[in-house]
């Protein structure tokens, strides 16, 4: 079995984050990633897809993290953006939004599901995620940037969701959720942090390699997909 190819499937570039797409791509490639998904929040999208000259063997995927508090409007956004992106993420944080995301097979990943005193998942939602092929995101930035009781709560939520994911065979995606180059972590560092959070080594590797690869290659349009080593010759509208 060959060496796994690691991906970071939630990276935010300007105007959402602090660094440009070329800066983030260069650092991720230097760290040893095989690819990243540029997934700005839907209220902070760039005006156009950037011109990039990619490191050899590196891939960039066009993503989005939808932010919407109304389930009906969320479904509308999913329909609007699904064909124009490779990676479609929903930013959770309420029971209704989490349910809407996990019951929609056009969604790839649900990030930030926790809210109030809930980890964001329960048996019904975990079963829906498994049946519809929606992965649950485990994001490192909120955990690394928190302290004290906030960090304890995040770890508790993560472990509760991990237990449900194991029971119902829910796919997991581990990402940095980077808002700047300072938030990116090398794959081995991310794997070590994941194991501290309660993931087994094989679970952490799958969450950064096998599961992202399955998302990439299952019935996805190649719109906006930048193949490895290929330079984009001109800027195009982001959507």
C-alpha cells in the first residue's frame, strides 16, 4: 500500500481569510499536502477564481462553506452552488440547519455542528449522515484557538460526535479550517492533534486522505477543478 495523499478540505482565502490563495497553496504544498479546497464562507466569496501556478503534484479544489440560518434558503443555496463547486460544505450550528445538511445528499461536509449545550449530532442525524453520504467535519482551528472551559467543551463535543460517527459509520473529514497561513498545520502535526482528540491513527488518516478522495471522485462536476501541475491561464468568475 502506497503512502497516503493528504488533503486539507477547508481553507479560507481573502476576502474571507487573511492570506491569498497562492500563499495558502504554496505553504500547503511545502507542508506536504496533495491538495486543498478553497472554501470561503458564502458571504465572503472572491470575485474571481485566482490565477495560480501550482506546485508539482498539487491540486486545488473549488469549494464553498454555506452560511444560512433558514433551512429552506439553505436548500436553495445548495441548488445554486452545487454544480459550480467541487466541495460543498455547510456551516452548521443549529438543529434545523444540521438536519437540512445531513439529509441532503448533495452536501459533502457539515462543519461546526455544535450549538448551545449540544454537540450538534444525535442518533437520528448520525444515521441521516450515513445514509446520505454526508461527512462530518472535524476542524482544528477552533480547538487550537480556544482555552480553558471553551476548549474542554469543544473536545467533549468532538468526542461525542466521534462516538456517534463510529456507531453509525459516518465519514469524517479532518481539516484546518485555516483563516490564515498561521492556521495551517503539516499533515503529521494534524494527525497527532487528531489522535490527542480521540481519533485512532487509521481514523485520522482516513479523515485526511481516503474520505476526501472519495468526495473528489464521486459524481462531482469538474467545474473549477484545477488539475495538478496545471496553470490557470486567465481569471474566471468564481460563480
